[in-house]
């Protein structure tokens, strides 16, 4: 074998080894990214449920206050003071 063939074979083996190692590392990164996205999705779902459960009573209280205000407005229209 020639020296040139040996150098080409060694460089091809080293480049192939580096590419395989990078591929394995990239696969691990994608697995961690999938796990992170899944956990983030669960956190967002929980946040949606929390905001929904908080918004319900606040909406009910707001409707109660508006109904109370409208009731007083109607009450005041019936019993206005005459000057």
C-alpha cells in the first residue's frame, strides 16, 4: 500500500468516527428537546386550567356587581326626588 492510501483511509475513518459521534450526540439532544417540549406543554395546560378556575369566580362577582348596580339604577328611576 502506498502512503497516500494509508493517509486517505485513516482520514476517512477519523471523519466517519467523528460524524457517528456527532450523530449520536444530536439524537440525544433531540430526545431531551422532546422531553422539554412535553413538560412545557403540560405546564401550559396546568396554567390554562388555573387561569380558567380563577376567571370563573371573578366573572361571577363582576356580573353580580353589575346586576346590583343596574338594580339600583332602576330603583332610583322609580323613586326620584322631585324639586
